[in-house]
């Protein structure tokens, strides 16, 4: 089941200028929540405060009732937070399959000695992770690239690779920062279909995306940021008709 996320009064400033200011955000288990807004609205900063790449100046981030805003990134990963960054991040010198397998590192149980001696428990776990990685490559449509060096994959496949790696870690909360950016029409459709499948399977997702049409077709609820503050929150239908959102961001009602 997906995790519940609660962000309360989250603020972060840089040089005295607030990027995010007193933001409240709730994502229910199994919900796909989108965050939209103009450039400089604070979307990526909010994303980093939840994922752990940045620390909050004030406020709290709570996952399933546990406060996590002071935890390191890797500890948040062990609690079930998966991250897909805006810029594709890969490990050069490794195959696509190996890149995906890295995503499962937080779920391993074999200790250092077991791994160093390659005892049966470690080998069994490694086989299971490889099988899971193949499944994730297939879900994202890039299994044919499995044996290729990751750095040689085209942009669309590198983005899919990053998503496959996050899924290999069996996340309960998946953070996606503009996953459709730079994708072709067909790739966007496949991504939308996959996100729809994951939502139906109960995975909680927080999606940051500039393509408003893409967001409105997928999201259960939408939060709108402007100048670091929440200016609207509601269903896609409510947000697309909100006069404050139209004036600050959309320019016209989105159909």
C-alpha cells in the first residue's frame, strides 16, 4: 500500500529570499497528487524538502506518522521514498540493467560479511534483485536496452531507466520531478499509461510537471504554487477553473 505524506508549514529560504514559505500539503495513500506553478514557484524546492536533498528551515515532513524532515536521503529511501529527478541521473560505466539493480540497495538484507564471502543468501538475494530489475525494465519499455551502457541510451530511455531504478526499490511514495520533460508524444503516452497503472496498484505519487494537460488527465488532486506559497488546492476541475490560478499561471481555463 502507498504511504501517507503530510507537509506542514514547510519553509526554505536562500539568502533571505523564500523559495518555499509555510506550505501545507497532504497526499493520501494511493493518491497521485500533482504540484504545478510558474517557473520560480518553489516546486523543485518543495520536492527536495520531501526527498531530503534540502533541509527545511521550519515546518515538518511526516511519512506514515513518522517525522522525516531531519533524516538523511538514504534513510528516507529505506522508509519507501523513491525519487525520479528532472535531469536523468545514471551511473556511467554500468549497463542499464545494473543501473536499475542499484535501486534495490535499500531493500537488501544480506550483511557485509555475507556479501563479501558471496554466501548462498547473498547470491539468492542478488538473483532476486536481478529478476526484479528485469521486470522494472519491462514495465518502462526498455528491456531491449538492458545490456547497453547506460550513458549511451537516448534521453527518453535514460528517463525511463531512472523510473525503472526507482521502482526497483519498491517505493511506497514516488516523487517525480517533470518526468515527461523532453519526451516525444508516444513516450509521454506510455509514461501516462504507466503512472495510471501504478496509481491503480495503490502507489502514492507526487508529480511535479509543467505540462498542465498531462497533469489534469492524471492527477487526483492538484496543488498550485506561486512565489513559494500555495495559492490553490483541489481537484483538476476545481483548479482549472480557479480565477487566481488562471491569473497567476494558466492565463486561460484549461480543458
